[in-house]
């Protein structure tokens, strides 16, 4: 039994004072309306309507049920209206996940611009270098750096970055500037642990990967901490280009071994595949596409 169809038929019979008028209102044949009401009565185990050849009237149980039935259908209509408006108009809560440093520098301004445009949305920005499970953790979309696994996600590219090696001018003046990946082993290393390979850096020579062994003096899961240590002369560190952009522009760090860097990594906005995208998410994707120039080569 389609319970909502049965309830709609019951209410229509009461409001139209008969099965035939109710059928015309619902666009059904009278026998279908009769079946709906009979199925509802059988499900409830009570008689809702008293039928004669001339009239249809509510039983006492029917009168009590009618009040609840009207409330149920009104709440259903309200829920459907809200769901449809959410699909058409950006409303509700939008949860966005992003890497910690990139989120602070670039996604936070994007979120501010998005919320300025759409005052019916409440934003939640989660900053973490962990790749969250969007479906399980209730995240609408994520800004991700790197190639996505085949995971049922849809993605749109917004830019790219790459891994670079940097060091402070003072450190290089004291210890020399490496010109070849093999010279890295003679230097103090600060390892940013977000990258794979605990005891090696992956560089490229003539398009081929070259794994360089390292013995870090400092290991940290924070790019900011790695860059701070490097700026203070602690050694070489490998980070993503956008993370070191400010320090490079200010001259506090120098980029080295640029001819041996790995290929670029895409910066993408990703979201779970679905036939219908809520308006709040669609609007965020459009805002990101319109405003983001995230090219950090």
C-alpha cells in the first residue's frame, strides 16, 4: 500500500463528499479511490468512513484520524517545498573540507565571497591535511591537491601546484647550494611528513623518478613549522609551491633544484557523484570556478 496515496484519497473523499468527486479531483477512477481507502482502513484496523448509497460520513475513529492525516500531509508538503527550494535556491549549511595551509590562505577568502553572495547559507570550513570521507562525515565538497583515486567523486580542476625544495639564503651561503639531487644527502633536512616516503625525496631527472635518501633532523606534520625552521637556517625542506610563495617573494627562502621537480599536482574541487546537486553546492562550485586562479607553478 502507498500510504501517502491512501491518506490523500481518504482526505479527498471527505473534502469532496464522495468517492466519485474525489476520483475526479485526484485524476483517478472511483474504484482506485475505493481501493486506497479500503487498504488504509485494513492497515489501521478501523472503519474510517460510513458508506450508504446516498452519502459518505466520517466515523468517530475517522474524525480523529482526519485531523492527524491533514497534519501529516501538510508537513509532507512543507518538507517537499523546502527540499525543492534547496535544490533551486542556495540555502542551508554547506560543509567544505580543505588542506590546512591552503584552506587558510585561499579557501577561507573563497568561502567569505561565497557567503557574501548567498546569505541563505551557513558555511562550515574544516581545515585538515587528512583526506576526509565526504559521505560518511557529512562534507559537501572538498578542495584536494593531487590526483584523485577512482572513488565515486566528481571533480573540477581549479589550478595546480608542485613540490619544491627551498632553503634560507644564509643556510645556502654557509653550506653551499646543491646542484644535483645526489648532493641533498650532505645537507640538513626538514621533512614535511604530509608527503609519502619517510626516508626519501622523489625527484625527477630527464622525466624519470629518482629517489633520494634523506636523514631528517626535524620531522613535522605542519608545513608552516617546516618553513619556519627552514627560514631560520635549519636546512632544506620540501613543501608545495603555494605554501612557500610568500617567503620566496620576500626573499626569506630560495628555491633550489628546480630542474628536478616532480610534475605538477592538480588542485581540484571534488564532491560525491549524484544525479541532483543541491543549489548551495552548485553555487559554491560556480563561485570557485569564477574566482579562483590557483596556479602555483
